[in-house]
C-alpha cells in the first residue's frame, strides 16, 4: 500500500543551482590565503591593523606585520616584543611579547606547513616641509596639517607599500588652506619591510 508523500521541496532550477554553487566556490573558506592571515591577526585582542608578506623570508614562510594602535598607543601602536614564530613551532626562533601572543593565536588557524613569523613593522619617520602657507601659517593650521598627515599615514601606510605625493596633496587639500606647497618629500615614500 502506498500513501501520498508530504513535505519536501520542488526541484531546484538549474540557474539557481548554478548561482548557489558559484557563490560557494567564491567563498572558499579559510585555507591560508593572504586575507585569512589578516583576518586571523585582526581577531587577536588589541590588533587594529595587519599586513601579510607571503614568502617574506623565503619559500614556505608567511610574515605577518601587526599594529596595536590603541593598546600600545604610547609606543606609536607598534608591538612590544621580539619577532618570531609561535612557541609551538620549533622551526624558527620563538617570538616574545605581543608578537608571541599573535603568533600563538595564528598557529591555531594556519595551514600545518606554513612557517608564520610575526614581525613588528619598521618605524619610518618622514619629514615634511610645507611652504607657501601665507597667512595660513598659524599654530592651529600646523596642528591640522600634522593631524591630516598622521591620518593619511595611518590609512595608507604598509610594510613595503608606497605613498605618493598625490596622497598627501589630497590630505592637505581637504583642509581648505588658501595655498600650500610641499617641498619635502620630493617623491613617493616607500615603507620598509622588517
């Protein structure tokens, strides 16, 4: 004896199936791609920014550069400690301090064959000479200029990254200064790698 079947769903249309599968492939999960390391670092309490250099110290290595802008504000946001790997990874010198906390957290998620080295970014002061401010050369405007350039560096700087003159021109133009000219630096500024 047979009875009517209840429940279930209609057969999925081919185009709906195709769209669903393509979306699944695009969101390929966490597998050790560059963005995964950034996300894993940002999940560590205190880390506000992070950059990744795949193969930074050669084949099989991944170098992560974290910043702790709020937690280490008195030190410019730079990590306190020594660069290195997780205490669980015996293939490289063990990090200390903030770098160790971050390396240990990353070790839980990273692919088993990756040698992840957490390094503090290298501080790289950049001197600016701004001229032609005319009557706008006031202490208030100097404070605004310093704040605008600091914000620009926070948003755009990265180990090995380049900031171009149009970036600081844009930051200063937003201040509505009547006139200004930047005579130093004379060209793009490229960040150092640790």
